[in-house]
C-alpha cells in the first residue's frame, strides 16, 4: 500500500456530512470538504464528459451541488491530477515490462554470440 487514501475516502464521508475538520482543536484550521455520495456521482459523471469546465459550467455545477465555484474548480484540478498520476503509473509499468523483456532478449542474444 502506498499510504494514500482511496478516492472514495478522500471525496466522501459515509454519513454524507460536509466540512469536518481534520484537526481536533479546529482553531483557524481549514476544514476538509466532504462530499455526499450524490455530489461525488454528479462530479464524476460531469468529469467523464468534460475534464475541464468553462466558468459558466463551473458556476452551474456549483449551484446544482450546493458548493462554491472554487470548490468545484479545485475538485476538477485534483481529479485531473489523479487521472494523470494513474496514467503515469500505467505507462511506467508498461515500460518496466518492456525493459525486462529487452534485458532478457539481450541476455539470450549474448549467449548466442
């Protein structure tokens, strides 16, 4: 395990509550946004259609979800970053396998020589 939370843990809370602080004391600390399951589903579906939003789309989605436009904007930024990271991990694994295959083929050819 990489120690990272899953997307579901990051974005949703089983009770669907929002704004729970990560710190116990709560003095001037930023509160982590907790999205309801419905909010997460709508955001994910919207992301599938459009990975970026124009200002009007962002404002309309924020209004629909009961969030601020900035919260929607940050969610999309984070989601794009996670998507890019996952693709990078897939690409890295593919290249690792190619490297292993080429190394093995190189050994085999050197034996023939």
